């Protein structure tokens, strides 16, 4: 039963991505991050208040660093969603598990303890081969830059996971971590929007405006259902079910946007999906208390 919470979370995140793509035609990535942050701050403040959790923290700099990395990942992800086929953008963002495997290999080599990393190395190589296949059709459409930005979103998500794990080890409640991340989202989104310029609402289509509230609500509900799934279900099963977000986004892209991904592109997605699941299995065996994937 608890695994169904992750299925719901994957569906909510994929639906949020639809909203980002719809609104992304009128708003830039910083604006969408800002509006998402406003809604999330209000929601999380209400949640913490209802649960009696104080927002005061002894670790402001750790929260600031986690927020900086997480918001970087989100801005990159939103940009990729607006400029790439939905399934492509989602797949690149869901590579955080593969990036984590790459971090494990890099750390082992750096400290002179490579050990038996053959399977992890193979997983990472297969995944990045999949990236090449996935982005190859995009080269002709001048989408390589957006593809690289999408790849950075997965890297940023993996780095944020490491910081989330550090905050968890020192006893910071998850709700407080999400609250400060929401504040960081709001502030960075605001700063970026002031720098690039807010889009005049008079020139925005009503369809784009209508998606602003759902984007924030869907993202927050996705975080909540994902947290519930990880707290009450099998970590390995739940982590792998998260990849259903790629399947849902592929369906959305085909039905709502008429997006056509070539057979080579789908082969790349399949390679990334399989290597991501494999990396999750290997990571969970090596680090049973590893943090959940970030979105």
C-alpha cells in the first residue's frame, strides 16, 4: 500500500512538469521558481505551525548551501522542461541516482580505496551512453544547450541529496529542511526574476496564469507523498517506483503536446532508466540510509 504513495508522487511531479511546460511559454524559469516558492513557503509554514515544529535552526549556513544547490537544480530543470520534450527533460533530471553512483566512484578513487566498483562504473557508463542517444536527435533541433542544462539539473539534485543527508544526520526535521528550501526558492526566484525582468501579466495568456497555483500545489503534494512513501515503505521499492515519473511524462508529452521521440531517443531513455534502477539498488545495498531522490 505504501508503494502507491510513490506512484502518486511520480504522477504529481509529472503533472507539475506539464504545468511548467504550459506556463514556460510565457514565463521564464526564474519566474516559475519564484511563484512555486511563494506557494510552498505558505504551505510549509502552515504545516509546521500545525505540527508545532519551530522554524528556528542552529544550522543556517547548511540550510543556505542546501537551498542554493537545490534551487540551481530546479532552475535548470524548469528551463529544460520548457525547451525539451517532456520525457527528455524528466529523464535527465531523474539521473540524480546515477550521479550519486559517480560520486561514490570518485570518492573511492580520491581516497585510494577503489575496491570493487566495476558494477557501478558500468552503470554510470551505460547511463551516459543513454544520454548521448537521447540527445542525439536534439542536436539537429538546436536543443543541445537545453539538454546540457537538463543534465546539470540531475547533477544539482544529487549534490542537494548529500546536503539533505547531512542535515538529517544532525537531527533537523524534514519539514524544516523543506521550509528553508522553499524560502531559498522564493528568494533566488525573486532575484533572478528582477535580473531578467518580470513578464507583464497583461501579455501573459490566461492558460499560463492558470497553471501558476497548480505548479506550487502539485510540487508540494508531490514532496509530501514522496516523503510518506519513503517513511513507511521499502526504500528500494519506493526509489525505483519514482522512475514512473518518466513514463507518466512520456504519456503527457505524447497526448498533450504531440511530442515524438525517435526510437533511438527511447532506447536512450531505456538505458538511463535501467542504469538508474541498478544504481539505486547498488546504492541502497551499500548505504541503507541513503536519502530519497530530489525533485
